[in-house]
C-alpha cells in the first residue's frame, strides 16, 4: 500500500464545520464593507514576481525570505501572492480604475508566505482586505479604522483587540529620520544582531520592527519619528487623532510601529490582541501614497488594511455563532417513497430556500435512516413510506425536542415548515 500523502507543512484543510463558520465571518465582513460603499475585487493568485519585489521592497522579510517563487513552463518568474495590496494596485492600473477616481475595494482569499509555521502563522493563510484610492486623508484613514472597529463590534470581539497607530510622515520626514536612526544605531553597533546590521544599511526603520528581545531596550531608546514630523504630515496625524477621539475609537500611539512592507507612508496601524500568543496582529495596514506610481500608474493616494482570517476565526470562535439553516432529513422507505421524496425535496428546496433538505441516499431501515438524520444534526425528519403515500401525508418527527410525531398533508408541508422556521431559534 502507498504511503499517505499529507498536506504541505503550514497549509491547513478547512473542514466542513470550520468552513461553515468561515462563511459566517466572510459574509459579516462583506456586509460591513458594502455598507461603507466598498465593492469586491478579485485578482489572480499568481502574479509576476517583479510585482511583489517592486511593491513590497527588495529588503523585506517577505521578498527576501518568504515568497513562493518559481519559473513556469515558459521560463517566466511567477510568485504565489504573499499579500493583496500589490495585486489590487496592479489590477486597478491595468483596468484604468485609479487615475483621477475615488475607488473603494475589498477582497478575500488565500495568500502564501514561507514562514516558520506556528499557532496563528501559516504558509497558506487567508486575508480579507480593503483598499481605498484617490483620497489622501485623514478622513479616509478614519473611515477605514472606523470600519475595522465596526467588524469587531459585529463579530463580538471588540473587547479582545486594541488599536496601535503611528505615522511614517512623508519622504522628507523619513529621510531625516533614517539619518537619525543610522547615527543612533551606529553608535550602538556592537549590540545589533545580524539581521539589524543588514537592515542598518538598506532600511534602518525596519530595525524597530525586530522581535529580538536582546534589542528591546536599544529600540526603546531610539529617536522617535514623531519628533521629526512637521507641516502637512504632522497636521494629518493630529487631525486623524482628533477624528478618532470624536468617534470614541480608542488607540495607542506606538512609535515603533513601522510595518514590514516598504510601501507605507503617513498613517500606519495594527489591531492587536494578547489572546493569540506570539501572533498578536489581527489586522494591519496604512497609507501607501507612492505605490500606484511605483507600479507604473499616475500618482494616486491610497490606504488600506488586511486581516488574517485564521487569527480572526480563532478570536471570534467563542463569541460568535454561525447562523445555519435548519436541517430537515427526508427518510424515504422503499422505491416508491424514494421516487416521490426526491421530487418533493426539489420542490421544498425551491419554496423554502432558508432550509437545508437532506434526502436519504443508500436505502436502509427506518432506524438506520433516523441514525443518519441524527448524525446530520437535522432538527426534523420527514418520514415517507408506503403508508404515508397511501394517506397523502408525511410523518414529521422532531429530532431535538420531546414533541410527538405528527402527520402533515403533503400539500401543507410548505406552510407547516414555514411556521416551524419562524419559531426556530
Ligand atoms: P501584513 O501585516 O503583512 O499586511 O498582513 C496583514 C495581516 O495578515 C496580519 O496582521 C495577520 O493577521 C495576517 N497574516 C500575515 N501573515 C500571516 C501568516 N503567515 N499566517 C496567518 N496570518 C497572517 C499586508 O499584507 C498588507 N497588504 C496590508 C495592507 C493592505 N496594507 C495596506 N493595504
């Protein structure tokens, strides 16, 4: 016998129970995003490698270490998307959706990063993201933050997440800040680890993002970007804080929040939780006003965020309950009843789209069929055998409550089930 083939490390199956919960999460996220005027956009899972190296930055963990990149049969370098922003911008430019326009998009789907798998960190994971184009903020910053707060409310997890914000200023602010940081870290060179030495040359801001506890004190003492802010970027940040205060959205300014992707400017933020161990970021994003031009479009301001659905599912699991359609099992005894029952089930499915009807397949005695009904978690069984056919009535059996069986004329089944559904909680 051949050896079992297993899923690839860091890539997990989503089994039916979990998938049902994911549907609930997805539809809640989609509903909220639509209520803010955002529309869905879908883009391919594979893109040319250059898209991500140009958008995310050559000296980032994602591009240096984590991308699934390969040559296809034509010898083109392709990459499984590690995130959605670059693809969204590429699609927006390609279809002429961005220049001189205001666009609000959302997307959902799998992303791929070759990271070390652990709880909350996978190699195939899913993101729900939003991207808004053509608005420079800070009002749009407040909108996307208010929308994310709305998600947590709807999913019942508002008490489990908190918001951290920072600003990366404009290019001038960052040039000034980079020099300050270089001077500071060069004066403390002996304390830096290999990764940080590498980052010192190319992108010293990324040292602030280091997870090495040995560097924590050094990073805490580093100059703060907020102290380099002036003019427009400063006014932008202060106004955002003012709008958030007015909306009563609580936040903390975290001067070390720089994000791991290079395209950001101005406002950056993360919604974090302490309930998921080391992987505390549930949702993260910020402004990326230079990216559209970097990818060949006309300069367009943009902001967005993405959340990890695996992390969200873990957080929301205990709080939210998925709304499922009541299940009805049709137990069909004998050839005639099976033929009749299959036709009846088709009509019931058309007339009652808010129910789920499972028809018994594979025959079996009534007791065996009721066992299957029980296993399927049906709330009612509709039993049809020769005697039911003769009387033109179904036997309705309550599977979950101590109510005795009842006979319902076939013609009255739809009304009966509608009434049942109205009282079903
Ligand atoms: P990111 O911070 O790389 O940002 O990812 C956003 C979220 O995706 C994280 O906060 C986390 O919840 C989830 N995530 C990331 N990596 C993994 C993983 N390996 N396993 C499970 N979940 C993960 C971006 O991707 C940006 N594109 C966000 C954005 C949109 N910025 C502007 N617009």
